[in-house]
C-alpha cells in the first residue's frame, strides 16, 4: 500500500476520533444536565483524541520510512553470493541494479541477481503489509483510547495545550538547528579554504583570479584570491540601488500614508507592490537589454567614451527599482502605525500638514524606517541575477560606476558552476565568500534590530 493511501487512512481515523470523542463528551454532559460539568469544552476532548490517533501513527510511519530501506538493502545483500559482490566495485550500484531488475527496468540472465530481485520484492511486500498493520493498528488504538478516557474530570484542554506547546518548541528548535547546520557547513569549508589561502590575503588582497594552474606553463591561472574587488563592487551596486530605492520608496510611503485619498491608496499601493512580484530574472533582462545600453549611449553622447555595456550603474539602478516596493511597504506600515493623536495634537497647535509630517510623524516612525532601510540593504547585497546579466563577471577594482564590476554573490555562483574539485581552493573560495556575506548581512540585521529597540517610543 502506498504511503499516501496510508496517510489518508490515518486522517480518516483521526477525524473519526475527533467526532466520536466530542460526541461522547456531549453525551456525558447531557446525562449530567449541563456542559459546565465538563472540565473542558467538547472540542478539546475531540482534539485530544485526534492527537492520540494521529501523532503515534505518524511517528511510527516516519521511523519506518527511515529504517526500512536500509534493512531491506542489508537483507538483500546478505543473500547474495560473495562472488557476485566481489565482481562489483560499488555495493550501492549493485543494489540499485537489483532494484531496477525487480521493477522491470533492467533485464538480466544472472540467476543470483534474479533471486536477489525476487527476494527484494518479497521483503518489500512484507514491509508494506507490516507497515499498514502497524500504523493502522496504532491509529485505531489511539482512537479507542481517546474515546475511552473521555471523562468529565479529564483535563483535556491542558493536555491539548501541552501538545501544542511541545509542537511549537519542536518547530523552533528545528529552525534553530537548521540555521546552525547551515552556518557550520559553511564555516567548516571556509576554514579549509583559509588553511590554504591566508585570511589576510583574502580580506585585503586587490586581485581576484581564482583560476588554479594545472600545469607550470599554463597561462591566465594566477590563483589570486583577493576579495577587495568583490567587496567594492558589491558596495557600489548596493549604494546605487539604495540611492534610488530609499528616496522614492520613502516619499511614496509618505504620500500613500498621509496625502492620498482612500481610493487612490487602494489603487496605487497594489500597483506599486506588483513590482515585488516580478521575478529578478525579468529585472535582469530589462537591465541587460534596455537599461545598460541606454546608460552606455548617454555616456557616449556626453563624451564618456569609456562606458561599458555592462556597468554597475545599470545593475544598481534596476536593482533600486526592484527594492522600491520593499522600502515603500515597510515605511508605509511604520508611518501608518504612528498614533493619530500625535497628528491631531500637532495640527491643533497650528502646524501645517507638511510640518506635522516632518517634525512629528517622521521622527516617531524613524526607528522603523531606518530598520527597513537596513533590511533593504541586506536585500540588495544578496541579489545575484541582475548583477550577472547587467554588471558582468569582471572583478575590477574601480570607483567608476560606468565600469563592469561583479559582486560576492555572483562569484559564489560562478565558482560552484560546472564540474569542480570540491577540495580545491577555487571551490572552497565560494564558502569563504558565503561566510563573509553571512556575517555582513547578520551584522546589518543586528544593527537594524538594535536601532528599532533603542529608539522605539511607546505611545498611549
């Protein structure tokens, strides 16, 4: 029986447990004259019975799915003659061949493999039967137990709330462990890189050429890992993007929150936020096919002949347009949250609307606005597709926004594309760049939270 079918059965039994336990609690309350005789509401009795019917069965199914493949493989491989195992260099490939034979994908005349395939099908059949019986019986037992323990004095609500609390703690722990696993996986590989390339050369070097020479006479493979050009390119593009996104996003938020009528706001705000739903690759196409040639032609027209077809200005400008909804939405929410009593007090003292916005509303919303801008900077630093298509891949150390530059995220993608030796400095450099990017974005988020926490004002 398929796992999906078994899950449907468990869901049916869970729903049945909920209904039966709820009905039994109502019947007990009716027999005693009032629902007040029950410790908890009938829905809690039904929920507790549903938990008993679902959780143990699902846990057993998950454990079974994790253990069964390894057990089947061990039993099948144990039945094979040693000569067959010795004739194959990789036991995993041999077992994969057996499963393909069992499923009819491969044909063979080898009697040992045919017998192993038959044994595999037999074990699979036994496993499916035992899984169905075990999971179904455990769910049915939970249903019966949940129905049987329904009593007026049963603290069903307390039990349900404890189960929910445990589930929330489990989800929180899982999120923390996932984050920790990501950080450690990047950190360990970055440490391997720094054991080969000194960290000072990486952080303060001015030449980035991660090509490793395979021969002594190979040209163009200097193996230089100075990341300063990547950092400057990232900061330049992010700065250009924020110079566009910050004023436009903030001014649009002020207009929508303070000046626009409800009709205009209901039309303009969704239209503005449509920009946030456009895939970044579409922005990249626009930057590469429209923005970059336009900027190059303008530069040539005013006498700047060194303008590149791929420039930091084009990538930063289009990235700024992409971030406008992010800044506008966050700022609009913060400005709207300022209490109306502050505006009324300022207007009552004779201030104009513009003076009220400048002297009262913006200072009150400033912590949230600054925090939103720092989060937008993190968004700009982590962007990849627009930079790949509009700014190029050249790691140039330049302050000219009309030159071709690259960023940290683009180089991470470039280093991990294709067939690479995983223990080479070229590949490990991607993890060092990833760790640097993680530290920078984490610092920005931390600063944003500290600003919001330090300068937040509480209003009655």
